[in-house]
C-alpha cells in the first residue's frame, strides 16, 4: 500500500515536472511581462502557475496549445522587449503596436520561423533593425514605422520572398532602400525623394504612391543596382 502510494506520488511529481517543462512558452511570456510596465493591468490574467498560457488574455494558441498570436497593440505598455520571445516558435502574429515600448529589437526575434506579422509600429524603439530578421521566411507584414530606429535597412530583408508590406517610415534610418526580391513590388514614395536625383524619379515613376519609407531624413532613396554608392552617410 505504502509502495503504491509512493509510486503514485512519484508519478504525480513526474507529471508536474513534465507539465512545468512544457510551459516554456508561458515562461517566455512571463519574462516579457516582467520587462513591461502595465499601468492598465491588461496582463493581470497572465498567471505563470497555469499549465500553459493559452487561457491568458491577449494570447491565442493552436490546437496543440502552442502560442500563435500575441495581441498587445494599443494597451499603454512601456518597458522593453525580451530575447525570450524568440522561443515562441509557432508564433504567427506579434502585435505590439501603439504602445510606448523602448529599447531595441532583440535579434532573437529572427528565430520566429512561423511569424507572419511583426507589428512594432508607433512605439519608442531605438537601435538598428537586426539583420537576423532576414531569417523570418514566413513574414508577410513588417511594420516598424513611428519609432526611433537608426542605421540601414538590412539587405537580408530582401531575401524574404513572402514579404508583402513593409513600413519603416518615421524613423531615423539611413542608406539606400533595397530594390531586389520582395522590395521590387513594395511601393515606394515618390514625394520622399523628389528632387534628390533625376534618375530616381524615373525608377519610381511606375510605382504607386505610398509612404512606406518617408520621414527618414537620412534615407537616400532606392539603390540603383550597379550604380549607386550604397550606405554613404550611414
Ligand atoms: C497610460 O499609462 C500612463 C502611465 O504610464 C498613465 O498615466 C495613463 O493614465 C495610462 N492611460 C491609459 C488610457 O491607461
Ligand atoms: C523614448 O525613450 C527615451 C529613452 O530611450 C526617453 O527619454 C523618452 O522620454 C521616450 N519618449 C516617450 C514619448 O516616452
């Protein structure tokens, strides 16, 4: 009897440990929560003692209880992003737009191989756009506009063939805009570069008007393959 009870106890302990181990996604999100200020208490339901984060508000999981969406846009959050976010390998939508998030974009976000949408627009994010984001081979939407990002637009982004929408306007980026790969089809603004170089007007003349790259005073316009001096002043 005692032996059976001990065995049951050991089994229960093993189960608890297995479940705890299986909650690495909850741990990653808890790390994010600890790094954010949340004056509105919108993350109150994020209870790290639950077996997984799938019942937490603003978190969506698939049928296998893996996190696929994080919907934290427009919630008055401040603080920093954390490298642990890179562990959410089934994450498809990372929505953190219109908050007051500071600090840099962790290069670990490049590990999010299922990511479709990276929306960090209208925050207070600084530093450079990590070239590691070029590893996001499922990415369709990349919106980083309205932050304080510096440095060039990484050429690695031109290798994401799924990319359809890029907006990096209203930052402090420099250098030239890639024109290869998905960037061939991403509309550029005519007005942003008006008057800088006659040739660019011809390059741009068949593109739709858009504002994806505007309001980056040090951004020099699209690169001209084989012609332009890249990333001068950058
Ligand atoms: C947003 O947060 C600030 C403090 O960071 C607070 O003063 C303000 O009331 C909050 N606004 C809303 C709508 O929660
Ligand atoms: C943006 O972040 C900087 C620090 O990196 C801070 O000084 C500034 O006040 C922030 N802006 C806003 C609007 O919170």
